[in-house]
C-alpha cells in the first residue's frame, strides 16, 4: 500500500464540524489541496476560489440509510448492518457484536440458515455468502425500508464520540430512492457542502452533475476491495460531463463513489454514456481513470483500498506528499474529518485541454 504510517487515534474526527463550537457549520473543516506534489492548506469555504468557471463537480445523490438494527441469535445480542439491496429483494448484511460502548466489533458470519430475530417480530435468514463477512439474507415478516425507518440508526464506529441523528449523515445532495435503497455509510466527501456554498459555486460558473452509487458497509477492521454496488449515471449528467471535457473544463469527482460511478459509465475512449445497474469496477493505477481530472475526498486509512483510486487520479508521489503534510499539520480523519482536493498540475492539464480542443 502507499502509506507505511499509522494514523494517531487523536486525529480521528469524533464529532461533526458544526458540533465543535458555536456558530460553526458543516463547512468548518480544513481543505488540503494537492496539485501534483505541490501542497497548500485552506478552509473548505475557500473551495469556490480554488475551482474556476467551466469546472464540473460530479456528486453522489445516494441517501444514507439508518442501516444498523439490533437483533438476536438465540439469547445473544447482535447488530445487523444492512449493506446493499439486491435485485431479488434480498439484502447483503453484516452481523457484528455489540462492544458495550454503543459501537460494535467484527463477528464471524454464517452459517447459511442462521436466523436473526428483528424488532417488530420480523426475522432475518442468512442464505448465501457474499464475502468472508457479508451474506445475502432475506427478511421475513416485514419490509426492510420500513424496518430501517422504525428501528434503524446510522452505522457508528468506535472513533466517534456518540450516536448522531440520521440527518447528520445526509449530504446536501442526497435524494430519496423510490425503492428504499441508499448507502449503508454516508458518501462523506460531500458532507462539508452547504446550500450557501453550492450557491456560491454556481454563481462562479461551477456546474454539478448528479450520479448515484449506493455504497455498502466498509467496516474499519476490513479494508477490502469494493464489491459490486448499484449505480446510475443519468443521460443529462453524461452529456454534461462529455461537454465539459470537450470544452476543456475539469471534471472533479466529489468522493470515491462518484469516481466509481462515472468511470463505470465511460467507454475506452473516455466518452460517458447513460448507464445504470451494478458495477464491479475497481479503479487502480494500472487501470487508470478515463474521465476524472480531479477528486475531492476524505483522508483514508493507510490500509484502505481507496488509496489505489487516489493514486490512479493523482499519482503515488502526490498522495505520499499530501498525506505526509496531512499528518504533519494534524488534519482530521474519517467521515466527520477534513478533506483533500486532488487537482491536476497546470502543465498536465494544459496538455489534456490542448489535445481535446484541437
């Protein structure tokens, strides 16, 4: 992996930015900017001055689900994390053990046929392994969206200070899904955006292209490559992305989920088409990116597979340099933490623009 360092526990963001002091809003986080190996430090509120008219932000509209539900196997308490809704109505789930501190720890999955009693009289039956820790399961005696609305709460990890309402985990771009699908964990790169900041970006000529990718659970103990996830790139967004690229604007993805969605909809020539369905694409430096010029993302653990995607966008030297600075300047990690903007350096982007505009 890229980083051979450990992130100190004290750099975990334990509270949302707006709860750290009076008068603060979601955008009260720091913004690390990497242009190649050149690094600069900003507040997130400066983002409109770092982008330019003609740039395009690709944003994920997936809503965050209250995906954690209490259950019992026999007399034992378990926590069910509802991860991904399948086309056949089943859900990929992860079972975890309560740790006595309001959070959970890893638990071995299976075997097939295991039944979990759920609140409200329903039960969950494990049917088929998805991975070592995830299982396709069917809920009997109720519908999952209703179960999550009535009994669910957001997935919470031990580095956070306390439970938070679901509204804290919704981004300004989130839209309800007709079938109750959504993301088990917040597409957190977009969390610092506020309506005011979006309006300022629009007033400066920055455009937005909505896409959807419902992200599954990413337990802190298991930094696995992403498994297949449902996504959608609408026709209007595909046309806008292609027009911006042809006009020499920069396509900047807000979050690794937006990268996965838009790159899954791109052909070998980099032209994006309207697509929806499932994607198993893993963006690596070897595969590279065909559409995305830049990326706005959180700070990832050294073992996280997302770092390979960051390398594909910006190169290993830029990621190593950026993370060295993030550690030195005590940036905060995780979903309530600070953010990192990866932009192309001027020379490489000028070459890309010149070749597109001839």
